[in-house]
């Protein structure tokens, strides 16, 4: 299961770039009526990722807990597929999805599939065991990996709650689909005019 944890921890920063740069900064999806259902998929993914990572950092899920984790991974896969299916319509008013963001999504899908397969294989001996959360011993993983994992859990929770709060504020303030200025990128961000 340690490999599944390492893959989840590597996935965290990739997902953070997608969420912070593309969803929040560049596209401002929280202010787009066309992206309201896509935003729900992002919020679910932050919650499922944080929950799964927290569980695997602390426990080996046996019996019913194993099958709960299988369900979480299956729902996360379905959520990823739904997100990709919603994106063409939700991003149409923005000119479509940028190629680099699409690449991030494909990379994330590969990681989540790998995480699920590694978990299914590594934890399979526990599938028919009595239902229990078996706490990991102190030698289960290096301390740095546990700390990095806990930071990733906190980051997922913070990013998910930040996106939700931005969406709530935009709806309350009537800022949905209001004309948005393009974000300043590169030299324009520091006031250097384009030649």
C-alpha cells in the first residue's frame, strides 16, 4: 500500500496546479454558470482524495472497510470521467480547455487508475478479513512520507473549501457570468506593456 500512498502524494501537486492555476486563477470557473456541474466534480474529488489518503496513511482497511475504499476509488474514477465529459460544454464560453490542462487531466486519470490498481492488489489479502481498520505500525513508512501525506490531505481540504467559498461568494454577490478581465500573465502582470 505504500506505493499507492506515494502515487497519491505525487498526484497532489499536479491536482493543485490544475485547481489553483486553471480552475481558480485563469478560468475562474467558480464564476461561470456553464461550469457549475464541473465544479461539483472538483469538490467531490478534493473530498474523496483527502479521505482516501488520510485513511491509507493511518490504516490498512480490512473487510467492509476494504470494500468502502474500493467504492471510493470507483466513484472517484466515475467522477473523473464525468468531469471530462462536462468540460467541453462548460468551457465552450472560454474557448475550450487549454491543451496543458487537458494534459494534466490525462496524467491525473493515469495516476488515479494506478493508485486504484495498486491498492486493489496490495490490500487484496484483507478483502475477506473481518471488518476492521488496522492501524499501521511505526515502521510502515518513513516519517517524511507521512508528513508529506498529511500536508497533502490538508492541501486537498483547503483547496476544496477555497473553491466552494469562492463559488458561494460569487453567487451571493451576483458575480456569475459577469464580464471578467483576462488575468495578467507574464510581463503584463508587472505593468510592462506588450511591444
